[in-house]
């Protein structure tokens, strides 16, 4: 049961990180313009609406209305391309929320750093706006963002519960819900231990990562 769950969760995280950084940077550099307003509205929608709602909408739109992707997970898929084709919709549904979350926090941190005095000093020394943003503002803005990326994996993992059920993906999330419906307490307890372990491990990694990301922070 682990490979499908790990596949969709890790790919969703790897997709959401660069997209969130890109949209957050674009929104910060175009503050109070129509680009910033459009991205902010999309961020609010993607954060507010649960991932399984997007999964249901994508399933209806791109499998029933326009049959571009398969309705359910193809268990007979052999090649990686075939698996990605059948897992495209659940991966997109799981990627929207963390992408919006990363973009939201990065926008706020970048705006704060762009308006700071040290960035103004970098501009007066001859750096362009792009150079000052990439070399200084973006680097400092990533200090609170990077630990959040690790904790985002736990959120994606929790969202895959119902997504796996909607798209009939034979993963740990589907096994968890099925064990509840069948009153299979042994499997239910083992799945609970698994998700608790992942959550605690992510919390420990986040705490440790602060000291590596920001040298000013030292663990007592």
C-alpha cells in the first residue's frame, strides 16, 4: 500500500514547492497590481477549499465532461508514464493547497524584505531589482519558509485520505478508511501509528532544520 501513497504525496510536494515560490515571488514583485490581486484571489480559493473538492471537480470535468484522463487509478499500468497519466488528477488536487500556502507566506516575507533598509542599501550599491531580490530578499525570506515545506508534507498526506478513495488508489489512505468501515481495529491502529509517526518525525525535522537554515538560531 505504501508505493502509491508515497508517489502521489512526494510528487505533489515537489510540484507545489517551485510553483508556490514562483507565484509568491511574482505577487510580491507586482504588489498591489492586478497580477497580485489575481494571485491573491486564487490563493484564498485554493487554501479555503479542501483538496477532495478539487479532486471531485477535476474528476467530473476531465473524465466525464471531457474524457482526457481515466476516472479511476489504472492498477494495470506498467510504465511510469502510464501511472503518471492515471495519477495526474489526484496529484493536481493535492498540489493546489500547498502551492497556495507557500505562495501566501513567501509573498508576505518578500514584501517585508523588499521594503527593508538593507535591500535599499544593496540597490544603492548598483544591484538591479532582480539581483537584490534573488541574492538578498529571497534568501532571507526562505528562512521561515523552508521549515514550512517539511510540515506541508503532513498536510498533503492527510489530504490523500479521501483523494485515494475518490480515485480508487490502493494506498494507505484508502486502507485506513476501509479499516474503519469494516471495523478492522488492528489495521486501523497500525495505520494510526504510521500517520502519527510521520507527523512526529516531520515535527522533529522542522525543529532541527531551523538551526541549519538560520545560523542565528542555536538549539539549547
